[in-house]
C-alpha cells in the first residue's frame, strides 16, 4: 500500500513503534485502525522538524524588528519585552520558553504592534530577505540545512498511508509559510501558529495588532489544531514542554529527545515535564543520538 522507508532511522523500539502505528492505522478491522478522515498528524517545528538551538531561527527576525522600532521610538524601553532586549535579559526568553503567561502576552503584544498595518506581501518579503541572509551561529549553514531528515522521511511515510500532515508551532504562522513548501514539502494551509487578525485596505490584506486565536503553546496547540482541522490529531510529535498538551491529545505521541552533543545539541532545558510525562504515559521517545543515523537534511 505505502512505503515505510525510514532510511535515516536506526532499527529500534522507537522506529518499530512509529511504523507499526502508521501501518496498522490503515488496516481496517485491526485494533489500530484509524478512519481515513481521522488520520491527522501534527508535528511541532522548532526542535522537532528543525534545529532550534542555540536559538530558534525566527528569534533574530523578531528581535531585530523590535530593536528597530525601539530605535525609532525609545519610549517603551523599560517595558517588556523591550526592556529584555536592552538589558539582554536571557531570563525573559527562558520565561517565554516556559510559557510564562506575562512573558508570552508581552511578546505577542509587541509583535502585533511592530507589524501592524503591514501588508501580508510586505511581511513575507521581510521574512524572505531575513532568511536569505540568516546563518546558524555554530555551523554557518542556512535554515534549509537545519531540517531533520528523519522527520521528512516520517512525513513521506505518513503520507503514503493516507495521513494529512500539519505543522503546529509557537513560531509565527506567516513566517513559517514563507519556506514551508520548498523546505518541508508542506502546503501553506497546513501550517498552524500564532498569527494576527487581518483587515483589508485598498484591496490587500493588512496585519492588525490583534492576535487571531490562542498562541500555539501548551493548551493553545490542540486548540489551534481543532480550530483549523475540526479534529484533534491521531498522531502527534513534539520535543519539549510546550508540546505536552498536543501530545496528550493524540492517540500516538512521539517525543524527540535531543541527546546528541556531536551532531546537534544535547539539552534538557524546557523538556523536563515532557520527558516525565512521556515515561508516565507510555509515549514513544526517539533519541537523536541512538535512533537517527542521519540528523540533518
């Protein structure tokens, strides 16, 4: 029927569990059968689909915009998140990763205001220029070289068995849509993430400061998926604490564990709750060091 070729995956428990679930889901009458319309697979982006350390790809794009805004108008310099930019306060950015409500709210508000009144075309052009020049600070490779090859192979395996694929991330939806088709092979409409409300001005969609729906972190992820697809995922994959609620909502949960200091990064920050939940709930965990023989695209 389909292909289960996961050439970048070593033969092990995580690989077998993933393949068994995907293949059995297509066998009508089997205990693992998933009806075709319910074969919705949702995966995270930063840390799951591509490398997010030492900082996510989008971070400098956002901070650069906020710094430019602050240069034009220094008045909000002592307000969050501008204060964190001026003071180089890493504790603020850790709070963002840990879903601190105040930190998240202040960043969402600042991002909304920074691009308010910008047409979608202009925003995408800004993002494209940034991505064209951006390079990973350790390896020097562009964003396209940071994609996890094993996850792209998992995409192909899922598609072969009738799954519809979505990426749901706390990163900006419109930022990810600039590269999703060429880099991930995923249609723009299958990318879910924080986005603004839009208004039409002179026939063009223009960004408003008001966010559209909940931020796709923690509980916001399954909420956004449900709003976009009308279903909760049957298959979900993530890598840290902001993915716990998404993984809990799925029938099959796959947690990526970053433990390879040579080929990528070994890190546990902001993933302790996810790992504890995985062990307690029987989720499938895939370790980069032992389960992937190739890491990057």
